[in-house]
């Protein structure tokens, strides 16, 4: 987009106008904001209503010198924008092009980092919050949030016994030295500080709390914002409560409590009836753990959420997943918070790396439940587990989703899927093979699966693999 088009579109996160160079340091705040955020252009010679008025060519060099001196005298660390002129409609404009910096955060020298750091929010410059500054420092060092040192917390004020107890339960002995080896405590400037991972596990950090909702007879009493509703929607709120326990302390109790309150489901396997909880425990456990581990801690104002309705369970967290939702079953896992993920695996809170979603799908198939739905948006990720439905009661999308996940799971186990395995997955009798064939056909048409051997012309023994196989 050229400069004239930028002006016509108005001020935004990366563009600001000034009719003339102000005598105060407002432009320095804009330059700092651009450096701390996404970069941008400060255009001198344009009025607030987007009228191009231009600057005098006679003092253009004086303007450039004043801007350079302002930046050098007021900003820390040094910011090196490009300053140039451009002629539009016969009028001269002065452009200060600022690039996103790599020495974050940038701030006004005289005000210091805590008061003089600015970020760009929309078309405005805002003083950065403490959390904003911490996030900028983390980005500079390319350190994940969970590995970041929590300088504002005195280690001596923390009760570490819950961590020791959790490790003791899984047969591991923990002490101060091992906490340092695990990088839960770090030495800096001759002092010991906790990492954010340690605070999250203990419950001393706001994001370490999980919102739990109750729908029809299930009351969550372990984490943050317990809410009760009735039915399949959120219209009628019956109960709300707040708690403050960290992941290491309350995770096991949360899963146990949920499983103890869920109704029972009858499954028929090998002509035998088995009675289980409505949802498999391993699925509940792993999906809750994933929501905690993979949440984006830079997103404020939201926490992981567990909601139980009559007909489904929804588990969500802030942040778009780093993997395409169609590849969650087979793809090498990625985590924003690998230190936290590793610690939770050591405490046996979640499965070994790379096996969690596979085991969720496998358990869902064993329980003959509808396939989970994975929803990825720009700022959150949600998994929905559904209560039992017969094949006839599932809609077309339910069957396609289940068929694709069945194929992907088989493929990850170096196996093939066919009509027979799909009928077993849906609990269909042999004579119902046309129903399975229709589900396969619909999934093929969606482009989610393909024949394992395209040259095979026989439909009787054809085998299928997922689209990426």
C-alpha cells in the first residue's frame, strides 16, 4: 500500500499523522509504541482529518535533526528509524518509519521502564502494564512464559510443600537442589527466584486457575469461577464460587470429582455389557491437561474453562493451537509452555509427549461416543466431548468427523481402516455395512481420506488412509 492510500485509510495501529512536529515528546511515545509493538509510520504534514498540508522544504533538515536528537536523548535502548521525505500532490511530507525492535522493551529514559514503556493499542499509545513489560522482555529473550523468572516474588514466601507431596506420590524425592535442576528455581544476581512454571503449579499466578462450570448436578469445587447452569445452555445460572489452587495441587482432585459426578454409560463389547462413567477418564484427564499446558499466557482476562452440560463437555483455553486441528492425532506435538508440559508429565498429570490425543480418540471409540469436535479460533481453542448418540441419531458431520478420526488413529498405529473396522467403531452389525460405506463415501467426498492403494479397483477389500498419508 502506498503512502497516499495509508493516509486515506486513516490512523491505526501502524500509522499516525501529525500536522507539524509538536514541541512536546508525544512523537517519541509513538516511536516507542511502534518499536514495542508491530512497527509503523509517523507521517508529518497530515492533519487529523487526513488533509495533506505538507511541511516547509526550507527547514526539512532542521526537522530531521530535531527528531534524531529527540530519539537519541529520550529513548532507551537506542531506536534507529528511517527518516525520509516524500512528495504527494505537490506537498512535501516527512515520514518516520519505525521497525519492531529486538531489544524490547523500549521506554522513555527519564520515566524509566515501569512508567515510560508504551505500546500501540489501536490508533493510540498506551502506557504498558507490568504484564505487558514482562511479555516484551520474554519476547526479547525468546524465553517461553513458563520459564520466565518471576522477579516480583520472594522465594521465601512460597510454600513449596505441595510440589514435594505431588512428586512423592509418584515415587520421586524433591528438594531445593532438584528444583533448581528442574529449572523451577533460578539464580540471578546472587538471588534465587521462582519461575512462572513454579507459581502456576502452586497457584500463585492468576492464570493458574481453571474456570469450572456445573450443568445439571455437577458442582466443581476446586478451581476458579465455579458456575452452575441447568439443561444444555447457559441461560439459567444456579451457582457461582471462586477458589485458588494451582495445577499441581488440585488437578487430581478435579478429575476425580468430575468422574465421580458423571452419570453411567452402558457399553456392549464382545456381546458383553460393561458399565462405565459417561465419558472415559483418560479423555477428561488428557484434555484438561492439554488446556492447561497449551494455553497462551499472554492473553489476559481469560483462563482455561471446563463446562459440563447435559449433552456434552466443553474444555477450552486461550490461544490458537500451534498445530492444524486435522493433524492433532498424528502430528509431532508443539507446546507454548514446554517446561510446564514436561513437569506435568513428570508428575503423571498427563500422558507422555505425543500420545495424549491418540489416547483420547481411542478411548472415545471404545466407549462408542460421537467423535470429539476440535474448534480453533484466533484467540482460543475448544474441545467438545459429546454424550452417547446412536449412529442413526448422529448427523452427517458427526459421522464424517468420526470416520476421519478413526482413519487417522488407525494410520498413526500403522494400521488400515476399512468397512469392518468402521462398523466396529460405530457399534454396527455386519448387515449394516451400507451405512458404514455411506459414511466412508461422505468422508472421501470431503477430501479427508483416500484409498491406501489407488490402483486397487476392487471395492470389497479397499483400505483407506487419511488425506495426508
